C-alpha cells in the first residue's frame, strides 16, 4: 500500500491539533485494501478497562515486533470516548497496523475509523 493512498485516506480525516489522532469515514474499497495489506489486532471493547488492557497488548506487540508503539493510555481513552460519541456498543474493535511506521486504524463501526499516530521507540 503506497504512501499516496495513505495520504489521500488521511486527507479525509478530522485530525486533532496535536496530530495524534483523527476520525474518518472509510469506503468499502479502502477497507478492503486495509484488510488485505495490513495486520489485524482485536481490541476487547467491553469496557474502558478491557480497552486499556488490549491497547497495552497492542503497544507491546508493536514495540517488540516492529520497533514502534502507541500511547496506550491516551488512545484507550480516545477510543472509549469515540465509541460513546458514535453510540457504538460493539464488544470488539479491529485494529489495523503496518510493520512500517504508519498510523494505526481502529474500526469503530462499519465505515467509521479512529486513526492514531504511532511513536518511535
């Protein structure tokens, strides 16, 4: 998946001023490209504690396997409140990540994604 595709996708995102996270609506073909090209990690979104636990597991995996990570606590809170904002009551959220240093996508609903910026280790 090229940087051009990623750039076009992120242009659609509503991104916070710190550029650490954003929300975007994703089309079916874009989602298929993510599913085919990126690794997946399931987040247990039953409640805020399970989201944090899963986010810490994802951050650890990214750190040791790919040498980058995410701010697990900050993004767990962000994911929790994004789900409340969109009135999403899914028990599972799929995270899409790349072995490269690229944003991580969390599928909140069929077409809504939370995008978070990784941190270098």
